[in-house]
C-alpha cells in the first residue's frame, strides 16, 4: 500500500507519493488562494509521474489554513463562552485578555455559572444546572452554532464540563461544543482561550475538510483523508473537524518528522527553509520537542500542545534591501515566480541572491548579473548570522549538534555554522513537510492530574486512556506503542496528586504498509 502526503504552505504546496521502500515521486506547486484547488493541482501533478490507483491507503494533508484564520482575523465564527466557576473567577471574564479586534469577531456572549473544582480537586460549588439551561436557551435564541465550556480546574475532574455540554446539546441540537479539558492544561484563561479559539474555527474546519475530501474524490482517489497534527501525527478527517487547533504549527512538525525519516537521524536540530520563513525545531527520538510554556497565537495566550518552534523571516521569497542590508520579514510569497528578478519581476529576493551566488540555477541569471560578488557575500553573511542566532536559541546544550537542512530554500544554509558539527542535506528534502505528513502515525495523548492513587496506577490509567484515544482516532490496536511517559508530583495538591502525560502512537488501521526506513520511534 502507498500514501500521499500533502503540505499546503504559504508559498508552495508540496506533495509526495510514498511506498514501503520510501519516496517514489515528489512535486512542488504554487499555493493557490483556494486551498482545495491547490490540493487537486498537487495530486494531479503526482498523477502525471506515477499511477494513483486503489493501492493508495490514505491521503495525509497538512495545512496552515486554521492558524492563518486566527492571525489574519478571517473566517471565524461567533462563539458562546460558558465559564463554570462563579463567583471565584468573575473578576477575569472570558475574552478579557484577547486583542480587541479579535474579541469583537468571536465573542458571541459570555456567561458564568456556579460550579467548578478547587485546586485540590474538591467541588468548589455544585454545578448550577438551572443556570446552564438558561444559558442554553439564550444561546439558542442568539442562533449561535458553537460554544466553548471551561470549568475551574477541570483537568482534575472534567465531569462538570461534560455535564454542562450534555445539557447544552439537549436544548440546542446540532450545536458544536468544545470542552476545555480536551485541549488545555491547568491555567484557566489559557485553557479557556484554546477552547474558544477551537470553537471559533469549527465552521471553517468543516468547510475546509469537506473541500479536501471533495478534492480527493474529484481526482478519482477513494482513500481515507487524514489531517496532520502539531505533534507529528495524523487524525482522521471527522475528528479533525472537532479539534482544528491541533493543526496549528503542523507544517513545522511535518518537516521535522520528514527530516528524521529521510536522514535516519532521530536527534538533531532541523532548519526548514521555505518561501517565507525558516522554522527551527529540535528532534527528540524522531519527534519534535514540545513547548512547555505559554504560547501566543494571534496575540492570544494559550497553553495546549504545541511544538517548540522558532521562526524567522528568511525564505526564498524574502525581500532583500541591499542598502540597509536586511532580509525579510516581508516576502513575495506565492508570487515569487512573477515578482522575483530572475523571473522578470522587479523585487530582489533571496532566490535572486541564491542564483547570483551560484547556489541555484533557475530563471534568467543575467537579470542579477549586476549584483557584485561583495554584495552577495554580505547578504549571505547576514543569512549566516540570522541562522546562527536562531539555532543558538533552539539548542539546549552548548555542545555542537547536527543540523538537518530541509525545505525548498535549504541551499541558503551554509555548510559551516557556529555550534553545528554537521549540516546534513537529504534527497527530497525540498518536500520534507509532505514526507512528514505521509509517514505520520495516529496518536492518542493524555495529560491529566490523578489523585488518591499511587504512581504506577496513575501511569497505567493514563496509558489506557491514551491507547483508547489512539484507537478512536483510527489506529490499529495491535500496533500501539508508547513513545512518551512523564509524571510530575504536585506538592501543593493533597492526596498524592500527580500529573501524568502519556503519548501513544500506532499504525493507521487497515493500512498494511510498514514504513521501511522510518526513524526509530
């Protein structure tokens, strides 16, 4: 069996056909304003070089569509925010720390009801079901289609969020409900923000995923659709609609997973040089290192699963100012083939500098012949400085490490860098993000606080729940394996409280394709 991996970036859409022996075909097309049309174009480009038939077991798509909607303030739905924790949390209502313009787009009404848990897991107040019913009727009257429910300390016990969700669904049939405990960790506002953001994206996610499914059907492929997540795994299309925020930063994680697969290196720094940005991340055991701090998305503080990625405005489409000797962050993006000098445009980009330096042979080199060697060297020295500074921020040790350079602009990474012992380049590295999407497993994760049980029982229960979630997401139960277990005693909570985080991965059910050469997991 074979898989198709597609990664829709801001500048290019990459696609690969991968089989048991590795990458068979890779293509790169320009990203289109209509994301679904770009997926169709990339699959058709693959079909011109290889036969796409019933041996295709799955199509894995990674997209920046959802995070771009938040950053660009578009295609977001009004959301009803229900806070379970009154009166203790009333001083900081939902949306209180959101940028004003974004809150205006998303805030469909905020309500606080009595209930929630105390810091030790005990009930703060009983859930006020009558108040929840009243809120549900008001939500129905406002014709809201999505709601986010956040309970005080709900990761300790999510029962009140689930009870409130059940009440809402009974009174407002068909409404989309996001419970905060499914996404975030302890930290009320950050967890609530993640839930509100997720709820605001449900309508867009439905439209986008359905468009992907139709695009795949239009080219005659009947394989199941999966959407990549930001932990380097995939989720089936139906569940991806319910959890769109888990696709945030999935492009960077796809590149890192693809770099590990193509290089057979499990522990390294990865630099993915695209058309607009260069993303840096650290590979640990073949998977991206996860951020353990608050992450801002579109100016909103969140605390949920996100990769530890650093980005700079350096890419093939980055605009170069020779007078100020600056690169980016402005980029010509998907208009590179029209606006770069070597393609007849009037913008000086890093692609033009790469051609002038002899690093790349595309377009009309005569159009950059007037750029002197000293000027080219000065620009490349600036590139080196930008790369070294970013690598230093990603490293966790002063010792020299291996760097895997991937992406369409990987030629901009010099062979010698401060703090790097080896720069590794790989075949098909220009489409590493699509490779990472194609080889992805299905995962299940639990990050929960347990009380009143010993460490072994807590880990066992977390492992059981993680395995259950992996199977529900489409994993083959017989292939499940645990790749990460972490437990942290919480001294300020009584009852032997312990936070346990377990991640389980497995092969896609009924896929039947062993990925020869995949980095050890």
